[in-house]
C-alpha cells in the first residue's frame, strides 16, 4: 500500500498578496511611529531651547526680546505652560495688556489652580482700570496661596483705587509691617510704595496723625520722592500746622517743579 505523504496546502494568490500587504503595512507603521516619536522629541527639545533663551532675556529685563523666543517655544509645543505664562508676563512688562490678558487666560484654562497666573491676570486688569475684575483675580490667587505677597499687594492697591480705604487700610498696614520686619523678600522701594498708599488711605479716612507718621517714615527711606512731601504737606495742613505744611510743599516743588497738587497747597497757605 502506497504511503501517502502530507499534501501541502497551497495559498491562493489573493491570500498571499494580503499577507505581504499586512507585513508591509506593519513595517511601514512601525517606521511611522518611530518617525513620529523622533519628531515629537525634536519639537520638545526645540521648545525647551527657545524657552530657555527667552528666560535669559527676561532675567536680563529684555522683555521685548524675550517675546519671540517664548512664542517660538509655544509654536513647537502649544501646551508648554511655563512658556505661556512667561510670554504673558513679558507682554505685561512692555505694557501690551490685551496680549498679556489673552495668554494668562489661556494658561488658566489648562491650569485653573495656578495662583501665579491669577496674580498676573489681576495686575493686567489693574493696569487697564478694570478694578473689580482685578480684585476677583487677586482674591482667587490668595485663595490658593494666602501668603502670596504680590497678590496681597495687588488686592490692597485695588481696594485703594476703588476708594474703599477702610477695607484697604488693614491690608496695607499688614504689608507695611511685614516689609519692615523682613517677613517677605521685597525690595525697599516696594515697601515704601505700599507705605505711601497706606499713608494716603489714612489721610482720606481723616486719621491725620497716623498719616503724618507714615509719610515721615516714607521720607526717611526715600527723601527724593516729591509725592511723600506733598502728602505730608496736606497732612500738616489738615492738622493746622501751616508752617510745617509750607515747608513740606516747598520741598515737594523743589523736587518736582510741575507738581500741581503741591502748588495748590502752597496757594491755600497764602494770606
């Protein structure tokens, strides 16, 4: 009996073509995935490089020069939030507030809990006089970090600009004392800016004795600032000390000859 061998199953031409096509597709897709991954890595590296270059210019206070680098970083990696917020602050520094607002808001869409972006949006709104919106932005930043000094300063300044002096005073007083005590790392000029608003808020509330104290402290720290002498002059005038008021107004005009407010004070002192 003839032993029959195993008969091989022959593939049809159609099945053979399909198999080859599947192999080609697999190889092609694999190469595609690798190429895609390489491209993504290259874009990420380019984004980081542009961001770093932008940061170098920003730290050197070349804010206009930093802008194209941050834009380039975002073009390569649109979700690079650090580049977006840096771009927003760069626009803020060159007083392009609509552009700054746009980028702060875009960051907050992706990261609504970023207190720094809320703070930046607050200052941008403050600069264009949208005080009620600025107040809300600063409030949100402080809700996320109650020790955020920059947002606390913005919040107090905004209350001041809104004429809400009684509300502003405790915030300004706290910030002034913290600045004096070194609780926060702040430039001396920043502390005196806060003190000046604190003094004027006290003045507007009729607390002239405390206002005089704060204007005097401010002058000791920044004796070249005409506005402090002007404030001191008006405070002395309200206290009835015309001689001291005249000296303060005269010093203010010496430092800034076109200071109309101090000239008005001198005019009121004329017999």
